[in-house]
């Protein structure tokens, strides 16, 4: 049985998802890593980073690619709360990416599967976030 998801909890979880997208798009590896509990795990395309320092380092490597720009959007959020301070979520994430050269922009449609924990301050953090590409498309310039 799952606890009911309150509007307040849902808004807090939505903010966590939006913060993840915002920090990823602004190449802020430290802020993105701080969205995870200390031993949290981020898995992107099967490449796993565990712990805030490793998550920040992995993100910094991706962000260091010259002229790379991304924009992330998410939708279709589903939330289950096994307890008042834990949640399991799924969502769809769209990742738009350009390289700044003549290669076509790319769009990835990802399934996102998360385990969340609410801290003593009431803020939600990722325990684990698994981002799995389900479709990849090239976008032609007009």
C-alpha cells in the first residue's frame, strides 16, 4: 500500500526534477550533485556514478565538451510513496543537444526511474536516478 501523495509533496518533487534539468542545462555539476543524498547514484545510459563527488566529477566531464549545449524537459511524472519520507517516481525526459558545429542537433527520449528520500528539513533528494534512452533522433536545421 502506498501513502497518498499530497499536493505539497508533488510540488516539492516537481521542483527537484526541474532543478535537475536547470543545473544540467547550466553545467552546474556541484549543484546537480547536491540534489542527491550523500551516497546517491546517478546512472546515465548505463554509466553509473555513486556519491556526490563522483556524480559531480562525471557531470563536469560531460559539461567540459566544447560548444555542447543541452536543454532538458520532463513530463508524465508518476509518484508512489511507500512511506511518508520515500518515493518512487517515473517520468519521461527529453534531452535536446547541440554541438555548436554543423552536425544535426539530437533529441533523446529517456525513461527516468527514481528513488527519492525526504530529509529532516522536508526537501526531497535523489537516492538513485536512472536515465535510460528509449529513442534518439537527429534534428535537421531548416
